[in-house]
């Protein structure tokens, strides 16, 4: 399987609840290049529910 790992990083805006726990947000995706499918995903959001939204 030929996959890419893509990561994005951003500073959270002031006033956001997650900012009390994390100063920034990182999202990573592992993508299957041939089929354009997300193999795995993760993020550093404070809640398990929000993290599950991105991890799918």
C-alpha cells in the first residue's frame, strides 16, 4: 500500500474552550494514494468526542 502522511498545525483562537488545554491544534491524516481513501486520522483536540469527529 502506498500512503501519504499529511499533518496540519494551527494556533487556537483566544476564547475557545480547548485553548485552556492546548495552545495549538494538530491534525494528521494517512491517505491511500491509489484510492484516495483516509486510512487513519488523529487530532489533538481536548475532548474525546471532538477527536472522534476527525478520526471518523
